[in-house]
C-alpha cells in the first residue's frame, strides 16, 4: 500500500512539505503516519444528515455531550537518545494531553492507545473542574484504542451514547470536542468528508473504515469524540494529514482528519473490559497499492515489506503467491486492498476462509487458516 513515511518530532523545527501525523497528546513525541488510500463513496438516495439526525445545533450537541468528554493528562518517562527533552539526550519526564469519552457509570473512559502509551501516571479532568487519578485498564495497538478507569462518583460520570459508524455518510454533520494545544472543551464542527479510509495503527497495521472529516482537530484532540448530528460518538479522533506545523514542530489542522470508527472502538473496548486479550486475524501478506478489483499481493519486497509473503505465515502455508489477486473471501466479493483488510478483520484467528484467487489467467480457490497478528507488523499489510 502507498504510505507517507515522513514524521516530525513535536519539539522539533518546522518541516517543509506534506506531513502526516497522529493527533497526539501535546508534548508527546510519538508521531506516526497514515495511509491515504481512496475508496469509492457510498451511495444513498438521501443523506443521513437529512434523514436520521434530530437537527440539533452545534451548541445543543456541545451542551448534551460535553459533560461526558474529559481532558486527560499523561505523565511518562521518555528514554531517547534524540535529545528532544534534554540537552544530554538521555530522556526524562514529559507530560502529554489528550481527551477521552466517558463510556459508563462505572468509571470507564475510552481514548486512543497512543494517548496513554507508556504512561507512568494518568489524570482525568472533568468539565466542572474536578480531577481524579486514573489507571490504564488495557490497550490495543492494532486499533489504537485504550481504556482507562477513574474512581469518580457516579454523579460525575455522564456516558455518551455510541453511534453505528457503518451508517455514516458523506456530508453528515459532525462535531469534535477535545483539548487541542491544551485548550480543553474546544469544540469544532464540520462534515463527514469520506468513509472507509485506511489509517496506520501505532504498531504499523492498518485500521480500516476510518472516518475522514474536515472538522478542525489538532494535537490534544486525540481520544476525544467525533460526534454525529444527534450528539452520539461516531468515532474517536486519531490522526491528521497536514502540511502545516507550529513553531514547535507540531502538525496542525489542514482540514483532513481521521477518526477510529465507533464500531471498532466499542468492539475492542468491550473485549478489554471483559478481561480478554484483543486478537486480530492475520494472513501475512504485503499488498500492492489500492487496486480496483481485489486485494493484490505484492510481487516484490519494499521498504515496508521485506517479502510479499511473510515466511511461515498463514499465506505461506496455504500456498498464496506474490502477484495473486484475491477477489473474494468466503464468496464475499473483495473490491480493493482496503476492502480485503476490512473483510479479514471480521474474522477471528483460527478460522479457515476460502479465498478466490486469480493467478496467471486461472481462478483458484485456496483455503487459508487465519493466524493471530504478531505484536507489530513487519510486513506492512
């Protein structure tokens, strides 16, 4: 897949040209890239913005949802030789800031994994000014979802309902709430610019079905909600693509932001809260750019992929080959690289699927027993 691999340190100088970065907690240097593949827009006779929402104003959405949005202050130990935090370059203590969404009356709060990654302490600030320490319950790097818990009274906790992200349509109104540049409760508005985008997770896997928006989101918005026209959580704000940087080297809004879809967030969060280890199905192939008509295995290695097919992976065991074009999985049509990734994501490790493969003018049916994703992705696909 085509990736933009440039990144900027948050305390570094400005970088010329386009930069793609996580909308990370202010003060955190863990900037990463996103994939910017394009998929065909979903078709609808009537936009959801006209047919499904209650027609609330931005102010009404803010007043309804903002008590359930929290400001998250994370302290972590930075151990690096790059010298971003101290002249000697040995590391030190740094603070980052992001946002989160109250999930239930028990005190569970959802945010992005990269907001709380490496945290030595976490503090949650509520809209009324009250502050509580929190602990990290669990995270999943493959989807960039994190769950933290705060021992706050039930009267302080105002859960926000989650929407069905699969119903999002281009043009739907959205509202973002977060803590950009250490300004909690900042509210911006826009539309769903596109659905079905693919972005890169902290461990270098692909997060499918991300929601693109033109609502202004900036460093510190991470983990905060992207709300639909009813004030329900459509996704958690996660990344931006930008060619603008601040004097400190932080990326700033260019009107192209991405949110982790709510359906993914809820599925992963519920597994974490149930005490389960989140596992994802794994094939072990490096895919070519977003080619119409299926998911095509690359023919050669690249900077992201040392080999088109990972050694000893499910793909290798099943007999998949470089250049194979996968057009269906269990008879479900695969239309693109992104669609292949999203479809595999609906299965569990250990399941066997039948892939319809075009190879050298022939159509083959190949059974693949799906594995479990390694902790990080050496293949890029």
